[in-house]
């Protein structure tokens, strides 16, 4: 895989002195879906806006497809589509004309058939001649995506695509993203919904306070950093944890009917076998066992807390 | 050069013009006709000739200029302010377009609209007043230059404005007084000497005077000075816009 977007030592300080990005380095591979996770104000939008050319960097470089975003802005911007976080649309234009406008603005000749195709792909065909002002919020967000796709970009940025969107539309949008990926488009999305990153991303980047704390393959990340929990349901409630089991740092449920053991899957030994033996020795009878993988959310919260 | 983008912006702006045809065309035509009725017919019939021209005919170039200047400014400032207001400016800023192309699209459309209005007012004037145009080509050239230069000014105002009130501020507080005091309705030779001198600091005087020359072959200021003034004004606006785009003033963080 080759990097289609390459960010080197990118720094952005605003006039007030606020440093939104502190020397960010990032390589985005062609054809992947990268999710940038971070709390509000982490610098996600500033990073995207800088790559797209809306924000001028204080220092550092960004290249897209090998072209510099400052010196060869025509080449880089032609390759990029941006779906902004805010719903920003001309209210009195029709869906078709506003999407067609985007295509022309990005230097492509008028192609009504192509625009109709894009509208159909986003289930907007029946809204083609409706004015934007008459559409619901979810439909407007689809129009924003259609506008971003109108010039057939190779890289698509989705800034918080599911903010304020209902579950159904979110699922639809994930389908669209999956189809775009299949057609070879590289997709970068920012989100603070961890389930979104978990559901669709190939790689996850975690950004906080203007720095990328971590960027890794999603599955690897979860396997490496993931802790698992084993819940042991007991036949009889335990009034307290027997002294012999103190070394396992078990957590007792308030009703005493279950104990939870946290272990690291990376470690040489999980300690499960000895725990089960010791439980039996302590005379506790088990009725059920359950294991649970910690979610991306736990990893994320852990990392961001560490950073603060 | 992204000619597709220039064309797209231009066509999009012109579409807005046709969509709001009533307010775009009819209202300036109606208000100018009212000026003709009030100043030209009602009051004008009691005024002697000004510089050898009947008062009704004398005010025609001034009235056209009044409309063209205010319309060019208003159209261009609204054209670029509206995307700022709705937030759609993100698209312009992330598109592969140079600032020159953005200006060409917006200013070109605003100037075209103002030109349309100017020509329609001229046509309206023929209904009310018997009027001859001494230098028709110069008249058109001066009209085009005025449309472009004031659209450039409007573009600057639209970039500068932070809200709708500010958008109206300069047209109302600066341009309208300058146009009214710039000899739209009178010859500056009718003023007391002190005011004649003060008036020469009003740039609009040169525009109206030059335009009037193209109609009647005579004016308060010589045509060469007028052309110089329009050229200087256009160059100033262009220079300022160039600076805006180099620094990203008020548009790019």
C-alpha cells in the first residue's frame, strides 16, 4: 500500500496563540478507511481543513497523491472531496443544481447523467428537483455527501458524518462508505462515536489536544490493547472474596452472585486455569462463565485520560 | 485556469438573478421611472436648461449611474457574502480555484446584472425623454468600466461584512451620498465655488461627468481626467482584492 495523503510535522497556531495542531505526522494509505477519533476540540476538524486547503498551516507540509497542498493546490484539491460537519447548503437551490454546481467548481465538465447516478446512489433521486430548504436534516447530509462526490474524488473526508443523524441513516451512510471503498476511494472520517470507528474503519487514529496519540490497524489495536474480562456466576452468593483469592484482584458484584476477573490477552499467562482451580479449592460453586473483550471505547478513554 | 469553475460561479449567480427577476430588474426600473417623473417632468419643467441640455435629459446619465453603482455594489457584495452566511464558502475554499477565478465569476456576474439594469433604464428613459447619445461606444465602455469597478468594490464589502447590517452600511452611508452629491441631478458649476472645490474630492463626480460627456459631448470635468479616475479606482479595488487573497483576510484562517 502507498500513502495517498502524507502529513509531515504539521502545526497550526491560531492568531490568539491557540495551538490546534502540534507537529502532526500522518500517512493515509490509498483505499483504506481511516477513522480519526477524538474528543471535541481535539483538532480533528483543523487537521481535515488543513489537508483540504481551508486552513493555512503555520508550518509543516501536506501532500496528496504526491502533490503539495500549498504549491500544487489545483492537483490536490481536485482529488479531494469534503463533507463538512455543519450542514452548509444554499437553501434556495434544487438538489440537482447544487450538486452540479460542485462538479463545475471542481473543474469537471457538466455531466447530468453522472450527477443523477450519484443522487441515486445516495437515495436522493426522488428529491432531485426539490429545493434544499424543503429537505429534512438527514437528507441535507446526503446532499452534502453528493456534493463532495460530484467531481469523483479519490480521497473523501467525512467530518463527523453521523452527528445528529438517526440510526437508520447512519447505517445507510456506512453502506455508502463501504461501496465507495470498494470502488477504490480512500476515506477519512472523524467521529467521536467509537462504534462508528469500530464498525467501518480499517485503521483508527486517536487524536487529542492537537496530537495524534496513536494510529493503528483496528483489529490489532483492539487485540493488543484489549483486556478481557471473565465473569464467573456463582451458585450461592459470596459474602466476601475468600482470602485465598486475593491475588486475582477479583471484583464482587454487589449482590455477591458473580465475580469478575480482568486479564490481559497479551500476557504470557492469562491465569484463568489457576483461578478456576483456586475457586474450586475455596469451595465456590460456579454456574456459568462469560468472557468479554474490552471495546475501542475503553481503549480510547484510557489513552485520552493518560494524555491529560 | 479552471474555466469550468468561473463559468459555474457565473451561471449560478446569473440564475439567482433570473430567479429573483422582480426585485432584480423591476424595482430599479420602477424607482428610476419615478425619478424621471418627479425630477424630470414635475420639477424639471420649471428648471432651465443645464449646460445647454434640457433638465430631463441632463439627469438621464446621472440616474443610470446612480442605479448601476448601487446595483453593482449590492449584487457583488451579496453574491460573496451569502456563501459566508450559509457556510457554503467552505466549498469555494476547498475547490481547485484561484482567487482570480472566484473574483472573475462573482464580479463578472454582478457587473453583467448591473449592465442589464443600466441598459434597461436607458431604454426606459427613451419613453420619457427625447435623448441623443453623442458617443455611443464610449458610453458603453464607460458603463462597462463602472459596472466592473463597483462590482469589485462590492466584492470587497461582501468579504469584509460580518453581518447583514454591515453589508448595507457602506452602500447606505458612503456610496449613496457620494452618488447624490456627485452631480447626478445637477452640474457642479451650479454650486458655490467652495463646494465646487470640495466636490472634486468625490470620485463619483468623475464617473458621472465622464458618462455625461458620452451623451452630450460636454461635461464638468474633461473625459481624460474621468478615465484616469475610473482607471485609478478600478486599480485600487483590484489591488485590495489581491491583498485580501494573498493574506486570506476575513475568509481563510
